[in-house]
C-alpha cells in the first residue's frame, strides 16, 4: 500500500501538466455552457469598468490639474511684497524645477494724447511656465497663441482697451515712468490673469520685460509691489522643494498651488474627484457582486463534476488545482480583454468629450491597468475562489445519492471572504475612510432593512386577493419557497439599484448646483470704491447703455470688538485655512488700500495679537432686502420701520465665532463703536462670484458713518470697451475684472459634468450585468420547478403570469429598499463629502420602486421565457443528466 | 485465493432529525478476484450504501472494509481517491458523464490521471470496443441513454481497474437497451477478468452473476453462489 502512496507523490510533478491540460480542456469545453460565459463576462466587465474609469480619471485628473495649473501659469507660486531671495530660484533649478518670475505694480502710462492707470507686470523670459499667452495684432483682433514668452526688452504688450484710451496703435510708443516702450502686440489673455491681489488687477494689463523695470525708475523704497516666483516640474520635486522652503528662516512669503488660490476651482475639482472615485467604487462593488453570483452558479454546476472526478481517482488537491488553473486562465483572459476594452472605453469617452475637453490630455500612467488587474484578482479571490475551492469538499458519494445537499459548502466562508474583499477594495480605492464608511453603512443599512422587510412580507400569510391556483398565489409561494434565494436576490437587486440611484441623483444634484453657482449671465466685473454721490450718476450711465447691473451695496470695514462683552474668539483657530477668500473680502482690501495682499482681514489683526486686543476686521454692508443666493437659516430678516441696531451673520462664520441668535456684538467702525443684536443667520453661496458678506447690518445702523459702494456688471466681448468710458466719467472707481476667471471655471465645470455623466452610464452598464447575472442565477431551479408544474397541468399563461408577478414583487421590494438606501447614503455623501445641501428627492420614492418593478419583471420574464417555452420533457431530461 | 474485497463487521448509521438511522448493521463478506456479485434487495434496504462503502466513496461508522488488502476505513479521502483511481471503476444508473466533455474526452480522463501518454489512443480503442467509434466527438446530451451508458462502461474499463462497481446500470434504460449494455459489461468483464459488483432490481441481471447477496433492512439475509 505504502508504495502506492509514494508512487502518487512521485507522479505529482508529472501530473501537474496533465491537470493543467484537463483544466484547460474543461474550461474550453465549458464555454458552451452559459455559466462560464457569464463569469468571464463579469470579470471582464470588472476589469473594463475599473480600468476604463481609472484610465479616464487618471488622464482627466492630470488634465484638470494641468488646466488649473494654467490658471497659475505654474505648478507652485511663491509670492510676497518684497523680493524673495534669489538663491531660492537657483535652489529650485538645482532640484530640476523650471522657474520664472515677475513683479507686478500699478502705474500710469502716458502717450501724447492721454494717460491711464494700468496694472503692469514685468516678466522674465521663461514666463509663463504653464498655459499660454494669447495675443492679437490689433485691438479686439483675432487672438492667437504667442510663440515666445512675454515681450522682448523695450517692448510692451497691452490689453485692447488701453490703446483707445491713449489714442495709440500697435507700433506706437508709450511711456511708463522714465522709460519709453514700443507697443508690439495686443495682449488678449494671460493664464494667471485673475490670480494674486487686487494691486495686480486694478486696471487693464500691461506686460513688459523684467529687465526693463530699473529703467522706469518706478520702483522706489515703499512702492507697493507684488513679487512672484513661479515653479513647475514633477510632483515629487515640487514637494521636496516646498519642504525645503518651509525650513528657510525667512518666511514672509507664501507658497501656494491652484487649490489655495482658487477656492471655486478647488471645490469643483474636489467634487469631481470624489464623484469619479465613487463611480469606480460602485463599479467595483457591482462587478464584485456579479463575479460572486456567477462564480457561485458556476461552482454549483460543478458539484457533480467534482464528485465524478473524485470517483475516478482525483484527490481533493488535484480538484483544487484543476479549478485553480481554470480561474487563473479566466483571470488572464479577463485582465487582457478587460484592459483592452477598458482602454477602448476610455478612448470612447474621450472622443465623446472631445468638444468639451479640447485640451491635450497627458498620457495615462500604467497604474490604471494595474488597478484593473488587481481588482479582478481581489474580486476573484474574494468572490470566486471560495465557492470553487469548496468543490474539493464535495463528497464523491454524490454520484450515488443525487439528493446529497452540498449547498452548505457555498455559504458562510465565501460570504465572509467576499465581504472582506469588498472592504479591502473600497478602502484601497478610495483611500478615504469617510466615503468607505458611508458606503459600507449604506450596504449594511440595505441588508438590515431587507431583513426586516423580508420578515414582514415574506413570512406573512397569504396576501390579500389570492385565490388558490391563481398566478399571484403561485408567485408568492415561489417567493416563499425559495426564501433564502429570494432574499439574496432582493439584496443584490437593491444594492444594484441603490448604486445606480445614488450615482444618478448625485450627478443631477452636482450639475444642478454647478449651474446654479455660475449661471449664464453671471456678472463678471466688480465695481468698487464708488462714492455715495456717484451712485445715481452711474446707475443712469449704465441704464443708458443697457448694461446689466446689480444692486449697489454700501461697503465699509468694521472691526468686531466684543461678543456679549467678551473679546471675540479667533474664527480660524481650529484649522489652518485662512478663511473665506471671497471676492468681496479681497476687493474690500483693495477698497481700503490695505497693504496686506492675498491674506484675509482676520490674519491682519492676528499678526499684532499680544500687543493689542483682538479685532476682527471684515467688509460689511447694510441693506433692507436679503441679497440673492442668501438664505435665512435661523431668526428673521428685518422688515418694517425701526429696524436699526440689528445684524445678520453668515451661519458657518457665526458658529466659528461662537455667536448665536440674540447675542450683542460691538463693532468698531472708524472712530465709533456700534452695538448690534444678532437677529438672523444666513447661508451664503461663497462660490457664486458675487458680493457676499459675513455681516450685514440693518439700515439705519451704520448709515451715518458713510461708505463706498460696490456693484457688479456683466460685460461680454466688445462691451468691455464701455469700461473705458465708464472709467473716464468716474475716474476714482476701481473695476475688478473676473470674466476670464468665470470663464475658466465654467469650462472646468463643463468638462467635469460630462465626465460625471459618462461614468454614471458606465456604472449603469455594470449594474445591468449584475441584474442579468442575478436573474440567471436561479434559472435552473425555475426550469425544474416549472417543468414539474407543467407536467402537473399548469398552463403556460398561468406560469408566465406567476413568473411576472414573482419578479415584479421582488423588483418592487428591491426598488423600495434601494430608494431608502440611496437617500440615506446621499444624505451623508452630500453633507459630509460633497459639501452640498441635502434635499429629499420626492419623485424618486415613486420612480425607484416603479423602475425596480418594471425592470426586474421585464428582465426576469425575458430570461425565463425559455423556461416556459421549452417542453417539460426536454427540461426534465436535460436536468437529470 | 485471497479476497479482493472484504467487509468485517461493517456498519453504517447516520443521524437524522428523527434520531439515529441504522442503514447497515454488521456486514461480513468477502469477494474473490474475478467474481461477479449481484446485490439485491428492496428499495431502501441499503444496497447503494454498501456499494459506496465497498468502493471507498464513503466511510463506515464502524468495522473494516478491505480492498485488495488495504483498509479503506483507516484511510483519508485523498488516499481512498488514489485507490479508486488505481483499482476501481464505476458504472452508475445516471451515467455520470461530464456533460461538457465529449465521449472520447470522458473516457480519456481516468487514463490521463494515470499519466498515460497514450490516453487518446486507448480511449478511442475502448470506445470502438463498445461500438461507439463513430460517436467519439459527441457530447453526452447528443447521445441516447444506452450510448451514454456504453461510454460510462468504456470509462470504467479505461483505468484498468481490478474491480468494477455498478449501481443499477440498467435502471434508466429500456429492457432491450439494458440487455445490450449488460452483455457488453459482462463480455468486457470477462475480457479484462475484473471483479464485478453490481446492485440491481433486475432478476435477469442478477441471474447472470455467479453470486447473489440479498439485503433486507441493512442485513445480509442471503448469500448464494451458483454456476
Ligand atoms: N446520508 C444519509 N442520510 C440520511 N439517510 C440516508 C443517508 N444515506 C442513506 N440513507 C437512507 O438509508 C436507506 C438506504 O439507502 P440506500 O440508498 O442504500 O438504499 P437502496 O437500497 O440503494 O435503495 P434504492 O433501491 O431505492 O436505490 C434509505 O432509507 C436512505 O434514505
Ligand atoms: Mg440505491
């Protein structure tokens, strides 16, 4: 006997090849059976959707980052009021970074016929490091991309409207300080036009060479200047350089990237990233479910195979080896085909988006393919391997006793492993505990709700309106008979529908929000420093020219001195965010000609903290009507007479300050102190690029102190020429142009919206596959059952109706649970991750269950029609073989 | 001659929801090489169970089952699998062919598992021997019941087993087809001089065996030899 044992051990090496051959033959031959096709299809779908989404996201993310880097003309920008040490540029270059620099200042330009205040920007040769300069050969002429950096020494490029104001043309000479320059081109757009402080953007732009600055003699000790060093290069080098800068003792300078510079863009990018990630998470989850379902069915189909193989002498190890080889072959096939398909899908997405993403996309890295392959691998190990490896435990006795119940083999362990696998995937993907937690909670919530509902519904006695022999009775008894399976089906359907609903609703809400944020005709110019006596004249001027404008808001700096007699709390204590850098605050600084640039008013007084009490300076206004996009969230907006002495505070800022309704606040305005009561809290859209205020006072409270006014204009295309006229008539006002910025943001949002749309469709496809797999999973049993029913005399109609009802019921249940799950996860996703307001989607409560009913019924009946149309004998014969 | 199969105080019981169910009690028997044995008895008397124990598909609750001198009861499932692969062939009532493999590939399987390089040739010859040379590349569901059973018989002899077990090999076949299959089984059996143990309800089939063992409620009540 013992020699037999050792013989088989010696034969093991030789046998490996035989086993692989047998496995591959089984795999090849099994192709005729639908199970394997579905399993392979599910795996390919997993790889395709994951690698497709990852590829697309990878490239889009780089493109968006690049696009937004354009808004800085660099990847990182160091800015300061004085010139940063020049060695820092050399240090950056020695680290392989590209560098450029410029200095910006406001100055008058002269010609023989006129003069004008411009914001000059003197740039080095390498400027811009990112993005491009658009120029034209005559004012308002067709723009083209400059083939060089900025102007040559001795030349300047100016924005169109400077030329008519000076009565000059391209080729003429103009004067800046002590130097003379030739206007060689018209500047149409510079990538970082909107960045930086107000000093850089106070007037139309004049671009000159850095070398020419000394000759102008404009820069004197005490001049108000902005220095910027620009850096570009690869991420790692940028980061180590940033660390090195941190370690430098001298640090009045600020290094920032685009996310620091533009809250609006940062938010859009952040949300898009979260959405894309969520999309791929759902895709993985759905693919995982599909793989689990199909693998399970495949392995059930192979119970008999395993038993037969055992009777003819296969050991458990050999059976495991055979199925391991089958899985490995499937994996290779799925990864190869899926990666190719994923690449095609992402190319298709890009093609579909070509009109919205005109920018050249950077090549994708290899990472997305790795992610796709790794997903297939994890899915396989978590979802497919356990049921297949369980085959080795099949008793060979099965060949003698068909009734042997081996179903226990494919339960607990695979579920546990599948769950663990899903968790690993979700965490690995998102690298985000919050999103993972929300997703896991949503899945758990669906499972619990389902548990409760199935207890209630599936176990209840016969429902109302059922006659014996009726289709509804047959359907209900089928649901109950297969209770475990029915519950599993409802679970899978609910998870699928929930994923789709969540993604679809989130997509709709995000896009709606974005459109609301910057609708068409958003005013794109801020007018500031308007005196009270100018307001009427300006209104008339604008009305005459049919220029859309908004209300004129009085604006002044007010310092919060105390809250209920105590000094105010530092509102930004708990994070390093310097506070809302909204346009109003920035323009306010300009308004009062604050020397501090690019920093919030809060930071100003903090710097002097210690020597002085803390005063929190803010730009404030007063008005009797609530500004658009503001919403009262607590208290009441003032109305009627005698309303002086009240203040309305922005909600989030109030909680940072620890201010609540009814509190007494004391403000210092100029020399005076005013005491006001908080009577309302407002929510404010900070990202709408419109005048927004932390504090709004009731009329009559501050009026006597005098103020300057702020308003907005919408000027498009050549309408911008009107600015010259406006500035000529009202020379003291300051106009801040944000049209380019708004356009850039709108472009990014349009790109991101389309991307989101497509991801939603992709996930929808994986969802459809899961539904199909799930319906197919119970086909065998249905075949047998219905064949028996029909041999017992049930008519085709009755059985078809019963099937329809059964699936409709399951679909209704799944739709309902999915709706609950989707709303719950949306609540957390929108409030915690996407920074949106959550609103119930009422129509979904009808549409969700309805769609579930119709889709599942249609899919189910379509898949099982074969059941009814095949002759019972054929079915019974086939199944006993 | 030493016995090729020997059961000593073999017993099988299973626990069910209604308590212990005794299927076989104290079976003692010994079967010589090349013997042909029919196990008969009423439905539920334990025939299939006994066959399963003798073939090493299942383990006894107590007692020993010796196959060619090896004690199956003392082995684990993998060791029994190796024994099955080397010494045992099966024919079942429901054929038990792998539906996704062709007739030829089904017969090749046991030969390949023995690492025989000529699996294809041997399998083809066996199929020719059972009269299916024209059906080599057909799948089981393209074959009639009788043809499938002939494939199963070819497979059973493919491993050059010394003992052949058959559980109601004609149970799914009509009388005429059943008779042909039986003829084939016995002629191959004589050709390869294997031991044949079969379970049957068919008296004519039982009559063709040299020895008949009757089971009643898990007990051997009759063990008769005839020429
Ligand atoms: N694992 C088991 N669990 C429960 N009962 C079993 C088990 N195995 C066998 N039995 C029962 O033991 C009895 C004998 O079964 P067995 O299959 O050996 O009968 P049989 O003689 O082959 O009958 P048939 O002629 O109908 O095939 C039956 O009543 C069967 O239900
Ligand atoms: Mg039996």
